[in-house]
């Protein structure tokens, strides 16, 4: 279908732009695995590092809608909160299809960063998905910064100015 092809091309171009600013990895979903695990199954974990922050990604495939060419997934994102040893965990469930573009349909992470799952190919027996992580400045204009992030950013700038004055 031509509309699906156009949507895949748009997502591919957005992915290329986001990869240059961030990082990505891809996984293959083999539909036969649902016969063994009808409640869902995990894909191999991946790691992405953006601006010095390393995050571990775990993807669980929950359902496949072959007619709509969509996949329901759970994404678990884990990152260390610094020297305290605490782990920050984000868990989200959603459907992805060809019309979910990474610059628009993404997940908000700490430190003004984002990640998105992108359906890059859907065939009869398998599909390919990519996870891309990127700075929030590359997200769509509909995204508004959260107050906490704005305050943290202003405090960083204030500290930089204080350090410059003392030098």
C-alpha cells in the first residue's frame, strides 16, 4: 500500500536525523514465538548512551495485529540516578505502527531526553522494530518542557556563571 510506504519513508528520515543526535538499536520480532508464549515474550535487551547517560532498554512483545500491521509492546527503560546507586525506571505499554513517527510519538525521559519505538518493517512472519534515544530538543514542537527540567537547567546555568565569576 502506497500510504504505508510513504509513512515508512518519513519515519526512516526522522530516524536518521535522530540517530545523528542520539543512538539506536534494532530488533526482529518473530511471530512464531507467540505459539510458545501467547502472553508475550521479551526481545534481547539493548543499551543506548545519550549525552553521557546510559540507559538499558527491555522490550516485551505483547500482541500482534497482522491486519493493521501493528504491535503492542511494553518498553522498560532503566538508568542509574548517579552516585546514589538508585535506578530510575520508566515502563510504558503502547501500540506501534507505520504511522507512529519518532519525533512526534516518543517517551519522555529524565534529563530532557526522549526515546521512541519505530516499526521499520512488517512482513507475514516477522517485523523489525528500532529503539532510538535522542535529546528532547529534537522532539516535536508540541512537547513542552516540564517545570522541573526548566528549573534544573536554570540552576546549571547559574552554577556555570558562578564558577566563571570566581575564576
